[in-house]
C-alpha cells in the first residue's frame, strides 16, 4: 500500500533479476536486484540484494 501512496495506483508486483553494476571503486559485479513494477508506471525502488560470484 505504501508504494501506491508514493507512486500511484496500479497493479504492483515485486520482481527480481540478475544484472551487472559498476561499484564506486570502478569494479563491475554481477548482482541480484529486486524492485517494484507496475504497468504504465515502470520500475521503482531498485535494490541490490546480494552479490553473485
């Protein structure tokens, strides 16, 4: 419900995936990323959950 209050009404889903990110020290890592997404609104609140080998 807090996501709807902050970004608007929609069919919000919690999703996860794997991506590559560049850290502040310049290294590139594979990570597991979680976020919320709704049709017509897009991805919000992306968060790195864990670093993969």
